[in-house]
C-alpha cells in the first residue's frame, strides 16, 4: 500500500471547552494505481483525514503509514514524504498566489525539493515545469509560463495545481473536492485527467468528495464517513448498487443519476463532535430507527446504546447493527436443496 491510516484519531481541544473528536478510529488504505473515494457530508471528517494523511495534522492516536512504515514528524522526513504524497486543494483561485506566474507556481515545489538536481533524465527546471504542465493537459506549456491566475479559466487553474503536484513525481495524489468549484462542463475533463494519470503513471489517488455521483464515475473503492468514522466501505459497484448502511442509502437517494431509490431526507445535522452520540453515532438521524425497521429487527436498543467496532482498512464492511442482524438472519436461514 502507498498510504494507510491505522486506527487514526484526531482530537481538537478548546481552551476551556470539551474535546472535539474530529476523527475517531479510522482505517483506510490506498494502493498504487487505485482510486479511493472518501465520501460524506460536510463535517464528517473527510478533510481532517486528508490533512492528517499528508502530515498537516498529527494523530492523537493511531498511525499514518507510508509503504508500511510509520510517518515520522520531523522536518526532513516530512519533506521527503510530501514529495511522494501531494495534495490538490479544492479552490484553485485561493490556492494559487495571484502574484505568481504559472511558471513560478509550478517551479516552487521543484525548487523546494531540488527535483532538477535529482532528475534521472537530467532535465532542467524549465523542462520539468513544461513536462508537468503537459501531463496536466496544458499544451503547449510554454505559452502559459508567464500568465497569472486571473488570466486563466477555472479548469486551467485546477490543472496548474495538478501540474504543481505532478512536477514532484509523487506516488499518491490526494484531491480534496477537486471539481466542486468548476462548471459542470469542465468537471468531466478534470476527472478524466485524474484517471489518465492513474493509468499512465500508476498513481494512487484519494478523492475527497461529498458527491457520490462523482465517486461512481472515478473510484475503484469507496469509503463512506460519518462523524469521524468510516461506516461503510467496499468496491464502488458493491457500495453503490447494494448499499448496506442507512446513511449510504440516504446519500445515494439524492444522486440524480440513480433513480431507483426513493429520496431520503435526513433530519437534523451531523452532531457536534464534542458530543458524539452513544451507541451507533448515526442513530439520532437514522431513517431505519425512525421508521421502526430497527425495532422490528430487534436491534433498536443496540442502535441507541451499543458502540460499533471500527472497520478494517481492507475489504468490504459496514458498521451498522441492522446490517449485522440481516447478516445473522441470512446465515441462519436454511439453504434450499437442489
């Protein structure tokens, strides 16, 4: 695996207030050449996890592993790690320095990491910048060298950010809502670019998004987050065609491309992370509990009071008492003979 989170928790303490558990035991992994989509509502912990995976936040508990080795939080070690794991931010207009040209924006990382000094092909800084812009779909690159961000379209600015990451020859890209600020006509081009980079360069890609429709189009696997934990994960087709967790079903029900599900309106907001509910953390908003489905299955009290185990990083899984009851019932049902 290129990158793993192993039982990662992140807490933020106020000066006098209670501790906020932004992440509470997260296990995920991204393999070379794989696209993993991390999905959930705002406040579910997606961006905090992305920041933790690139070393911008330090886990309160658990570990971030790079190629199986724990991440070391020293300046030199972090610098080497961040050359291999690059983050592409969601707002290119805000991420790019308005006073820097396209060339300067891409060359900044090349200089910081001495890429030209270690390039196996002996390319100059200008050649590395041009190659990165070309890989990001900005051709001919030299025509853009002296342009400023305000002279570019939104899609071009996003490609410049991607080029800045590619110039370092990373093994993993973390894209935080990579198309949320773009027009619909441009989104498909950027998503297609990410897939091309995965196929051509063997990159692992972690896409952070609230949009399950986007995940359907690009991801090999999906991890669904709610209030600091992964509540369902698995192959994209399995999760989106046969969602097991009520939260996943609710998110899917409002995706325009999926017409087979009745819309599910979740009441309330994601709870305050300083007051995580007892039992299943989703139970105060769970449609299955509100409708009596959990009661009929005999798990309503478990939903309200019994904590669920943290999901492993690999394979498929669902953290839901109702799903566990269904699995038990299926295993106990007599099998039909031939």
